């Protein structure tokens, strides 16, 4: 391992030096999550932000292979983490905005599946390159992102929703025309957009908070309903993150084979089935109920691990079920976040929800360390965190089957209309 090699050359260096690259990556991930996600809502858009993130991430990964010392290595890991933070968010937001509501669930689940495939391909690649240097491994894992960025740049259109919100009407028309032609249509004439001028005027005033980098976050904080939604989603996501990152660390290795270690086994047993279950739940059950039920199930299974003796089949089953429910809950939380916020602030909001998951992962290793002596401090706290914090989803409105809003004002109007509808329903029951 490069870090251990450099640590020995530096006279040991201690655990701080050994953990510096990993810490730098997560620090960059947190910094990028707060700084870059807002650019996808304001200046750059989803497509440009995604391409820029992928290219920078790929270049930083290749340069990492030529690191002369641990300090350069850690700096490049920070850059890689900084750019990685927004890639997944921008890709998911862009893909869901390019399709209608009937395809939204399928497209979102597809992103979860391909993430799992990419993650599980790492052990196979590591096994193939087991005789090569770690530098070669970095080059091969970094190049696919660059290839994907090239394909994305030439084949994928910018979100017409975002273009319209940013008052780029002609670009929105052209994007929709190209999408229609790719779908086998005969093209879209200007007459088909006879109402687009009116829509552009309506959404023109809905550009969130102006042009600053943090305009979208400021717009969310200025509206009570938006701030409450973001706070509730981030709280639930934090609880999920504690279990998502902490549980694999708590169980140790499930195999003596390096290439069939705990991460691979857990992803094989949980990630793929959780994507299928996410698709089924999103199509048939309300988002709010799904999040509450799944986080409660994960909490119960984690708490059960405290009482079940370690090394037994029941303990392993409880661990896998808890992780499975956690993965499914996070998938639905991401989809829920996309539907809760309008186009003008959507990428920023989803990015913040993802960052809450990472923050949960920051707290997880400390709990795992405490749990070495007494399992309650790991599995017990995991269960209480995900089960209790998941209850915050009860405060959120239901979004299943709803069309997505484009501006804050449009979402506020829907909120008022829904409140009036509930009052009328209650009045009819009296």
C-alpha cells in the first residue's frame, strides 16, 4: 500500500499520517458537497457540472498514480473527493428531469443499480491487476470517468426544466426537439411551444434567490416550508448514513479472501436487492410511509444484534437485513428529495441530503470503535439513530404520483392547494 510505504519511509508517521489520504478524500467530499452542488442550480447547470466533475475527478485520479509522496497523494485525494461529491447528485437529478413522472422511478433505480455494478467491479479489477502496482490500479479506475464524460457531452442534453427556469427558452426548445427526435418523433415545431412564452414569464421570477453561488440555499432558508423539508430529510439521511457506513465496519471480514471481503459481500447481499425493492415500493407505496417503515425495520434489526450472540446465523441475518433496509431507505430518500424540491433548488437540496449521509458516515467509525468493548455502543446506537431519526419523515408531504415543480412559487401554490383540499375533506366528514 502506498500510504504504508511512505509512512515507513517517513519513520513511521503514526496513524495520523496513514489515515491522512482517506481523511482528505472525505474532507474534499464534504467541501465539494457544500460548494459545487449549488452551481448546478445557478451558473453551470446539471450537464456542465456533471461533465466538469467527471473530467476533474478522472484527471486527479490519473495524477494520483504519479504522486511522489504522501502529501501530494493526500492533496490529490482531496481534489478527487471534492469533485466526486456532486457527480452522483447531478447525474440523478439530470436523468429524472429528462423523463416524465411515469419513468422517474425506473430511471432513479437504474442509477442505483449501475452504482452497485461499478462498486462491485473494483474487486474484480483489483484481482486482475493483483501483480501490478497500485499506480496502475489508479489509472485504470480513473479512465472510465473520462470516457463517460465524453459520451455525456455529446449524447445527453441539458435539462429543459432548468433551462426554462433560467430563462433560456430557445435552448429549452432545442433540447426538447432533440430529445423528441431521439425518441423517434417527427420533431417539435414552434407551434408546439405556443405556451412556452407564458411559462417562461411565470418561471422567470422563480429563479431562486438571484445569481450568487449560495443563492439557492439562501432561497431554501428564507422559506419556512422549504427549510423544514430540508432539515427533516437531512436528519433522516444522517441516521441512515450512520448505519450505511457503520454496519459494514462493525461486522469485520466475512471472508478470508481479500477480494471477497465484507464490502463486496454486503453489496452483493444488499445493494442489488435493495434497488429492486426500491423500484417496487416507489411504484406502489407512498414515499413517506416507505421511509418510516424501512428505517424502523433497520433500527429493530440493529438493536436485535445487541441481544443475539456474535458469530451465529441469527446475528448475521439481522446485520444483513438491517443493511438491506438501510440501503433501500436511502434510495427512496434520494427520490423523495428530488420530488420535494422544485427545479430551481433541486440539485442543491439533494446534494445537502447526500452530505448528511456522509456526515453520518463520519460519526460511524467512532461508534464502531466504542462497540468493540460493548456492542450496544455500535449496533444499539445504530438502531436508535436510524429508527428515531427516520421518524422525521412523518413531517413531510407525500409526493408519489405528483408532477415536479419548477419554481419555489409553484411549489408553494401546490402546498396551499393541498392544504385547502385537506380542509374540504375534513369538512365533508363533519
